[in-house]
C-alpha cells in the first residue's frame, strides 16, 4: 500500500486550499478578443492551442483522457465542440454499456410493478428480498451517472444532462419517486439535454416524477366534483409545483411574479396528476379535479372553460418570457464560464436563445464564442463538483468504472449523493459550496486511493497511461503532460517531487505522483 507522510499530505492539502482561495493560476494577461463570426476557431492568444483544448475539455466534457488534450489541440477546440454539438446521440460504446445494465431494460410499468410489490411485502413483513433486488436496480441507475460521465464519447450531452437534472431536480427517496425517477432520467431529461428548452419544460411538467415530488398530484380545485384521496378527506390547491415552476424552473426569484400569480398557476395545473402505481403510475389529466375558472398570470388572461391545454399554453408562455431566458442564460454562463456570470456572456446567450427559440445547441455555441469564455478570468475559475472531480479523475488515468454504484458512492462521500438532493434547487455549482478543508482531504484520499488501485469501482492500469520511472523529476513532468494536460504549477510540482523522491519503488512512486496530482489544486479546478 502506498503510504504518504502526514506532513506531506498536510502540505499538499494546504496547497489545494490556498490555491482555491486565491483563484486560478493563469498568468495575468489580457483576455482573448472575441472571435469573428466567419471563422471556425477564435483567436487563441494568449492561450496556446493546448491551453484552449484543455479549457474546452474541462468545461464541455468531464475532463480529458490521457493524450486527448493534444488530440483536440490538433483539430481545434471549437471544431471538437462543434462535433459534440452535432452528435446525434448514437454513442456505440454507451449503447453497449446500457445494454449490459438490467435496470434500463425495465419500462415504467415494470418499475411501478416492483414498487407495488415492495410496498405490499413491507406491509406483510417480508420485504427483505424485494427491497434488496430493487435497491440493486436503483444502484445501477445511480452508477450509470458516473459510468456515462467517464465513458461517453458524447461528453457534452452528459454534461448537459447533469445540468438539467439539477435544474429540474427530483428526489429519489421520496415515496413513489423511487420507481418514477429512472423513467424521468431516461425519457425526460436525457432526450432533451441538447434540445429546445420549451420541450424539456413541458416534458418535466408532464412527468409523474416531478408532479409527485412537488405534490401536484395532491392539488385539486376546491370546487372540484371529485375530492382527492388524502386520508379520506378533501384537499385543495397545492402551490408547491407552481411556486418552483416560477422561481426555479423559469422566471427566477426576481422574475416579477406575485403570490397571486403562484395561486393562478397552481389552479391551472389542478388535475395534472398520475395514475396509482398499481395502474402504472403514468401521467393523467383528471378533469374532475381541475379548476375550470378564469385565471390571470403575469397579466395574461386564461379564459374559463379550458383544461389540460391551458397548462401547456402557460408553459410555452413562461419558456419565452424575457425573465426566463435571462435566468436560464445566467445559469448556463455560471456553469460554463464563471461563478459570477459576465454580462457579455449572458447577453450573447440571450441573443442566441431568442434567435433559435431556446435551442441549447445554439446557446452553448454562442457561450463558447464569447470573449468572456476565453478570458483569463474564466480559465480555471470553477471548482469541480464531486461528480465532476470523480469522473475527471477516472478519465484522467483511463481507469475503467465497473457496473455497480461504488463510484457513485464515492461521489456521495464527497458530498453529492446522486439523485438524493432533497431541495428542488438541485446541487449548487459555485466554489463556496464545495471548497472546504474536509472536502479537500476527502478528495485527496480518493485521488491517492484511485491511483494506487485501491478505489472500489475503478480498474486502474497505470502502465497503459505512463511508464514508471526512477527519475523523480522526469516522472512528475510526465504526469504533468500526460495526466494534467500541462496545467501543473511549479509549486505543485515541487510538493509532489518532494514526496516521491524518497520512494525506491518506481511503481509506488508513480502511483503516489499521480494521486497527489489528481488531489492537487490545479486538478480541483476546471
């Protein structure tokens, strides 16, 4: 087992903390000028082609694989991105992975049937086997997040699927969502990850997983002919989905709506519900539960006498409101550029959104062509979330994830249990939420264990990535080029060199150098 001296570990972690607190390590040169619209590549000065390739792979992928920085540098950073944007979603490697995943062979009816069985077994006091089988299937669903992030050729699609799930978050451990979530991920989020926002918005609104999570299945007009079944008592309007639809999914907290608008939206969505699990748990509109009265939302009249179609009309209206477009473009620029999204980036994204009616390919392309994206202030300015850190570390050493949930469990131990964020806001994407001493220690421990082949869930063959070397300086330089994409600072190099210089076994020295590099400050950033 590779051992690291405690003073060395403490120094390495301190290095990470200081670097994250100070900010990116890029040289303080002027930002790159905006790219002319007629060219494929932006002017890359002051960035080299390799720097540009690394930047694009850090933002629009889950980090580079060994040698990928040079590969993308040769073809051009934006040429690679355009290929990602043009990908049709038919990833042969990913398709093979999905065929080997039993959980994906289940359709929504299968999941509903299992849920009913587990619930019935629990009532009868014999739930052990059924729960274990269902838990194993759900572990496969969680594990797929990391496996896809690591192995997918269409990296941008995986990045956007992760972004949209957090934006339209549902909670795996809330009742029926344990069987509704798999279909939500596979049939709602992933197919729309690079499509039009309005289509995704409507799909999430119709999803039983969302309607159950935010309690819209309980929302019934007070004047309805049919009371909702809630302990045998009539229930009224539930505002949870309406409020989150306005505050999180569309307009934003400062989007100009009032409590009257929330109530009107809740009335519009009365009757949007789901069948009981025993009947499949699919979406259903219940006219007898719907409020057919007149409503006003944001100054727009919804006449009396309309049913399900007025909900679709409202969603289309919200998707095209200026506040919605601005809110979503700010979130996208926060994800791809910096924690404090620059106005220039947001303006460019808004313009692309309006021109394309919210097509995410056009919006992402516009963000990548802004001077703000290529500026020194954006380079290495983001701290990786636990999912991004684990996936990028596994990719960096070309490790092979297994078919279970052990890497997903590692992500959870680092603070981001996948599909288990109770808040409708999803997981955050800002440095302040992920950079603390406890998290940095856990990341360093993961990185050292991964490189040493001791991390469950990942098969590691460092011989295939870079040769062992008895020359510590040459070893650290090779780690920098092959695994770090040339991003290692002189300070990090000196810390790693100090740690590996006293190790006589070249294999152990290589594993330690790789582990410390993956746990170091430059690798924490993207």
